[in-house]
């Protein structure tokens, strides 16, 4: 310790840890799973004071001896090995190379054809509109539905929201156009919020299909 204050902080933390052990591990549900054939850790075997920790470390150091800090540095360049050109042995290496190789998402053909799945290559480019919505890495629309939890502590209010991500340009103009599209379809207004920093628009409710229809209509 560099000062008396550090020693006091450490002592207080050890006291709090000891109290937590007695209060939590005293529960039958916890103590029943503390040590078995698969889990051998036991809090009672952990030293609860600094002096006991130091003593246990000294015993551990004496037990290992020179093996704890080897004197000679291992030189892996001098390890003997045998080169093999057997195709059967190389097949195992090739298998792991194929498994670990990065998988790239194929780039679709740049044509106006609509695929049987409904997919089509983006027809617009940045600058055609005051805003631009970039597709995800998998070439899908960045529109996601999730359950929103209020950030205020002790507030368990939850509701469904729809997020539109990867928005570039005038994000407020995009919200205005989506609001108009939704109003023409449902004749009602939807609650929404805009985040310029995260380039995201959040609508309350599940309007995923409607927003994707809007993006398809625009050619994104």
C-alpha cells in the first residue's frame, strides 16, 4: 500500500465482502450448489484477511519453486517438426481454414429486376432526395421492432417501437414524409422521435411493414 488511506479502503472492502458472503451464501439455494463434482469453488477456503492471503501465496510459491518463474526462456524456433505432404493429413488443415475463413455477403446484381423474394437493388443514390436510408450489410432495410423500456428508474412501462436506422441527410424531412405516408394510409398520426446523433427515427407501435413499403416506394 502506498498510503494509510489505501490500506483503510482495502480493509473496508474486505469487511463488506465478508458480510456479503455470510448473508448470501447462507441461503440454502446458494449453499447447495457451492461444491459438487462440476463446481469445486468454496468461499470458506478463500483467505479473509491480508495476512492469510500472503501466507497462502508463500506456500504456493514454495510448492512450485523454480517452476513458477522459469529461468530459461523457451525458444520455439528450435522446436523440431516434420513436414508432411500427405493430402489426407492436409484435408484436416483445410477444413479448419475453411471454417475460420471470413464469410462475405455477396453483392447482388445491379439490375431493375425484382427477385421472387421481393428483393430489388436500390434504385436511388445519395442526393436524389434530401435524405438517404442506407441498407444493412445483408442488403435489408434497417427497420427493426423492439420492446422499449423507459429509462427512468423504477418505471416498468414497456411498449413496442419501430426503429429506422442508418439515416443520412435531412432526417426531419424523412420523418415528415413518413408521417404523411402513414396518415394517408391510416388517417391518424403516430408518435415519433428523431435522434440526429444516432441517425435514427423511433416510431411508437409496430409499423415495420408500413415503413418498408414507404422505402420501397421511394426506391431505397
